């Protein structure tokens, strides 16, 4: 991998790690990598290989799927409660 490609990959990873919706530890577990590795990448003291980037990307995708499923459960619960309240008030 050329230096330009390596720098581009590292920059993309640092940006992703800086804007996580949660902790590095949570991502590390989902990606199957160590939290220390993610800290080193984020801080620029460790390079990124395409294999590591692929693991982190897969972890982010899993996180997104889990978040989407949780959001759908919350929406369904909110709808059920609104329906129950309307029924109690005598409205369909």
C-alpha cells in the first residue's frame, strides 16, 4: 500500500473514531479488536491496515444494526402506549 493510500485510510479511521456514537470499548468489542489498538489509531501512533479497517467497518455496521433494532423497539413501545391511552380515553 502506498504512503498516500495509507495516510488516506488512517485519516478516515481517525475521523470515524473521533465521531463515534459511543465508546471505543464498545466498538472494539463489536469489531473484535483491542481498545488499545483503537486508541493508538485515533491518536495517530499506530498505522491502519486494510484488514483492521475492514474489522472496524464491520463493527460499525453491527453497531448501526443494533441501534436501528433498538430504535424500532422503542417506536413500537411508544405506539402501543399511545394506543392504550387513546383506548382508555374512549377514542379508537
